[in-house]
C-alpha cells in the first residue's frame, strides 16, 4: 500500500491504495473535486456534506445512465430525479441549519 495526497475542495486528504491504483485514485479525486467545486460555486447548496452528497448522486446518476446504455433513463430523467432529491435534502436539512 502507498499513501497518496489529494486535495478536494481545498481540503488535503492522505489516502491509501495499491501502487497500481494510484493513477485511478488521483483521477477519481480530481473528478470529485471538479464536481464538488462546481456545485459549491453555483451557490445553491451550502455545507460540504450536502455538496458531497449532491456530487455523489450526480456521479452515480451519470454512471448508471452510461451503464444502462440505450435502454436506460436519459440524462434529462436522471437530472430531474437528482433535482427532486436535492429538494428533499434541502427540506430535510433546513431545520438543522437553523440550529447553528
């Protein structure tokens, strides 16, 4: 195992992986950083945990759409579902924001 230093949304992380997986790990961290930074910069989602969840949902939706090929949901369908999930998260987490 080797240790790899990556930065995601300005936060440094030291991750462990097999030497042959380092490139894939760096690429995944870079993709996640771009997705999370884009969500943060859009200003619609606040809180790193919520940004991470939205990025993960978006990436999962993209993965599932690509995996399913022609018979699966369109990217528009996936985006609509993600938007609905974001509204649910916003409504569920809004009371917690008022506590601080």
